[in-house]
């Protein structure tokens, strides 16, 4: 008895890439800190990925491949080179639906602003590693594939990035207290 050849059809670019769109846009927005530039970066990423899809090796991490294309495009862009663009806080302002107290809302907003300002001050290589780990929830291995650095370097850079962010937040908090 012959068994029919039932190979799983290979995934198309669209099947693999479209589910990543929101994640890639979010990461691009954090990197560029500008909506229009993030749009352009994601569009450029998809165009490059589509052109190079034939070189993508099936069975490897497509998500990391797409993030790497986005990251490299960002780093070679004007924005990536200067990496300081204003962030539109009002567009991202979201309050907790169950917070009844205006004081709690104000504290939450101040904390969010402080975090975003501190993140924006970090060097790009620290900011991107934090975003990939904490926001995009990538594993160390995925971050290593995305950034092209060894896993050990990912772990040490993440540790240094967290320390730098903590120091910036403490400085801001101290400055806030001294200013009152």
C-alpha cells in the first residue's frame, strides 16, 4: 500500500509576515519615537523582507529575521544615526479604567512620562535590548538572532541597560523631590 505524499505546504511570505505587523510597528515606534518614521521603517522592512524572502531558510526563526531587518534598516537610517526624536505622549496616554482617584491618575501619568523620558535618553543599543526583552517578550536567543550578538552579550547588555534605566529613573525622582 502506498502512502500519498502529504507534505505540508510551505508558508507564504504573507502567512508569516502579516501576523508580525503590529509587533514590528510597535518596536519601530519605540525606536524612532515618531509615527511617520515608524510607518516608513515598517514599510521598508516589509519591502526588504519580501525581496529577500527567497533567501530565508525555512525552519529558522522568521520573527527574529524580520526584527533584524527592521533593526538594521533603523540603524542605517538618519533617525537611527541621530536616535533622538520627540515622542508624542498624548497619543499614548492610557489610564487604567478602574482608577477612581484623580491623584492616582496623576501619579500614574507622571510615572509613565518619567519612564518614557528615561527610555528615550538611553543609548539605542540599551533601549532596543530592553524593548525586545520587556515589551516584545523575546527570549535571549531570539534577541541574539535579531541583533546579531552572542547570547552572553545580550544578557550582559540587558543587565547594563536595566541598571542605566534604574539610575536615570532615580535621578529623575531625586530631581523631582529637589524641585518641590
